[in-house]
C-alpha cells in the first residue's frame, strides 16, 4: 500500500495553496509524511528557484517551511484526536506566524529534505519546529505557529468571492 501525503487528504476547496495544494498546477505541490515522530518532505528545487547562481532563493525555503509546517499541524491535529486523516470533519491549519532562520546558503541541485517536529498542539493551535537539510547538513531552521481554520469559514470566504465575481460581471 502506498502512503498518502498529508496534503492528499485536504478537501478540494482547501487544496489550491501555491506551496502545498495538489490542485494548483503552477505550485510546488509538496508532499509531507510521518517518519516516526517527525514529518518529512522532499523537494527538488528547479534552476529557476535561484537566488544567486548555485543557491536556492530564500522565499522558496520559507514557503517550504510554511507549507510543510501547516501540513504537519493538520496531521498532528488528527493524531491528537486519535482519528484518521480522511475522517470528518476535515482539519485544516493556516499559518498564524512564520519564523525562518537562514543558517547557511542552500545549494541548488540536491534534493532538499524538510523535517518537522510537533512542539505543541493545544486547542486550535499547533507549533511546529522545522529544518531543511541538504546532504545531511542543516541550512535553514524555522517555526510555524498554525491555527485550525473552521471549514465553514473557508466555505463562507469562497462564497463571498463568488458573489463578488458575479456582481462584477
């Protein structure tokens, strides 16, 4: 059996994020999984993810920390409730705070390994510590504070957007 990524469980209306949305054809479409008590994601930067020749653009690195962190938060929320990720209601977390420390330049070429560890899950809040490794060397550290977003809130936002679009037509 092939393990599904955390992001593969997101309902369609919540699967459009540039970093982690499986339905965003232009996005990164990252995939995060449990590896024991840590989460892991692997990402291959492309030549256009360049900061200076030979090194990865910092915005991409922050995006990877961000989206891997919210995915890990969602998976941790399910674990805290002792239920499967395909159970209802769907849990989805969004970033409330993002902190990124760039420890050394991240070389462009090798696959990046993004790892996370749950520091806290309390109520609707999850805190995830993360790091990016290249060939076993940590180049970036980060922390995401993620907040569970009620599904109805997202549906209401989408409904408002559709109503504005129709009004403008």
